[in-house]
């Protein structure tokens, strides 16, 4: 499903070059559950940004479902991103002036989905994530756990094939973090590919496959059955 071949990402800062990713070769099958770990500056977020089509490789290729997406135009990448990829972040990135229901509906509004279908999908998502009683609340009226549930609902409302989660429990208390991971893992159990960037070894070990990054390189690719 996902294939990176010879991917490098170089940033130019003044006269110096920063090699954020170095010769990354990676294959990820549909429905896998991976964690990506490593120290700050190891390349985790750069890798996630390339997988999410938020950035482009300096050299190398990224194929998604057999299609080379790294060479698509910005508009074409945006369409793939909107239709195929869901994002969950440590900072929830909810729109403050919108209600929970409106935040969840936003990707469908941008995609031009008809109002009747939007409303039906949002109702179902609110029920699925135990948010029906918070539908008309704005983000500042929600707890951290509720905000993350809204963010996960928004990330999945377009029925993506892959979810990219960047430190999804980082701003949550332990109970809310466990609930967020349970919801993400339920999506994975239903066939969605789940890729989680985390500093937390407990979260990292929940995945069925663990990638370790260091100095822009993939130094470990370990598969195991999560406990």
C-alpha cells in the first residue's frame, strides 16, 4: 500500500544543509499498525509529513496504492490527502469558532459532499465517539479527551485508508490517552492502516510493528504481536 524508495529530505538553512531523512526504504501493507519512535530531531515528524503529503522528498519516490504521489501537483496531492489520509495531532487543531459537529463536518464541506450526507455521517460519528451530548459545544467547552475524540472523528469522517497520528496522547491525562488509543486501535482493527509517532515507549510497544529513527535513518524495523 505504502512504499518509500530512496527517500531523502534535505533542508537548507543559510549555508548549511540539514539531512532530515537519509535513504529511507519502507513498505507498509494495508491494515498494518506501526509506531515510529526516536529522539527529537531523528526524522519522525519529517517522515510523517511526507507520508501525509504535507511535504515532498528531496529525492526518492513515495507510492500510495501503486501510484507515485510524490510527483503529483499540489492540487492533486491535496485531493489524495483529503480522500485517503486522516491526521490526528497532539495539538488538536480544532477551529475555535466551530462547534464539535461543525469541526467534524469540515472535511466534508471542503470536499463538496451534500448536506444531507454530511449530516447523517456527523450524527453517526457523534454517536460512535460518545459526543452526541457535546455536538453544539465549541472546543473551549470540551475536555481534552473530548477534543481529541472530535479530532479523531474529523480525521475519519472521510473514511481514509490510513491514519497518521503524531503524539496523539501528548496533551491528555492517562485515562483520556488510553481512550484515544483504544479508538485509534479500533479503526485499525477494522482495516485502517495506523501509523503513530510517539516518544512514549508504552504507546510504541502497543503497535504490531515498531520503527526506530536516528539521525534521519531508519535503524530498526521490528515486528511483534502487541500484548
